[in-house]
C-alpha cells in the first residue's frame, strides 16, 4: 500500500484509511487516539486493546510499508516526537525548552514512578515460586541479550555473595553450550524488557528440553518469551522504542531483583550470613589500610 514508509505514519494511516479492512481500521483508530501508549506496549497488548489478532496487526504494519509492528512503533515514536517537540529518546518527557532543574525533576519523577509501578505488579505467589526454584537448584545461570546482559551480570554478582551456584553467561554461543550442560531443576534467569528476543526464545526452547526451570524478568507478560517461561516477573516502566534500554526500565528490574534477593536470604538466612562473612573477610585483604 505504502511506497514510502519513512513518510509520517499518521499521514500514511490517514491517506490509506478507507482501503483498510474493518479490523485494520480498529488498529488505525487506536493508534490515532493514543499514539503515546502504542509506543509503550507489545503486540499482544495491542491486539487485546484493539480486539484483533496479532497477525492482523502485523499485516496492518506491512500494509503501511513497515517490516512489522516494532518498526511501526519506532515510526510512531518519531512522529510523536516531531509533533510534540519532546526529546523522546530521553527519560521523563523532557523537552528541548526545559531548564536543567526541570530536567532533573522529570527524571526524578520518572524513576520514582517506575518503582511504584513495579511494586504494584509484584505477585507474592510467583516470587515465592521463584525462590523455591532457586533454593532447589544446583546451578543458576543469569542471561540476557544486549543491554539486558548488564542486569544479568548484576543479578549473578548479587546472588554470588550468598551462594556459589549463581553465575552469568554473556556470549550467545556460550549460552547455548551452558544450557546444554544444565540439568533438570537447574534454573535459567533471563532478563528481557520486551520478552521478544529471538536468541532468548531459542535458549528457552533448549532449556525446556533439558528440564531446566526458567524465570523471565520482562515488561510484557503476554510476550512470546513469557509464554515459554515457567515463571514471569513483570516490571513496570514504559519506554519509547527510541530509548533503547532506559534507566527507569533498568531501575524497575533492579528493584525486582532486590526483592527476590532479600526473600532468598530470609529463606536461607544462616547460609547467606556465613557466605557473606567469608567473602567480607576475603575482600578485606584487597583494601589498602
């Protein structure tokens, strides 16, 4: 339908509206009504909101000339940013006219809001199941792709202060090798804001064959990765596709990680305390008097 997908997405929708099917018009209407929200949701949430199938949304995106829903979301983010004058790649809806004080205040508000959002999404039963997984495992591997590897490294570092069974694997080939050597009831913790990364889904499929338990930290509980995971821990935060791993998105996952770690230590307090004492004693030798 569209020959130039770099054209403003709203103009594309408007000029081609009457060529759309009834279901596709529902999608178009939803985008026009709330374009900022569309930037922040996954394709499954979009389908639920519009009352259509995910395949219909993918077809709609291609009709406009985009490779898929994510490409269309990026186009929407560009169009909204150009229209509003806000710097969509930045946190907190900062505009180019904001003072430095305004910028700090908006970032502060965004960071506080994401912790509150994540707190409201905490499901005690799921967290307790995750703790059972971790306590019963002989080996726990933390993984992610791209920027999510940073959170995976932090998770492994944090838990390694109370147990030697936690580690992080960063390279994708090494991830496959590691999962292939994991045993039944070992645990794979994965960090993926979108829950829609191809490498992650391939790793989950391999983990399932091995009988490995999987825990996913994600924003989208209906994402393809979430459907494959044994347990899903949902974070708050809504970032523009132009932000590519915003600090609030990471803060939300760090908050979840802190909760999980705290409860893990409470459930195995004596062992955690002894491990921390040993490590503190060993590390003290590294400090200069």
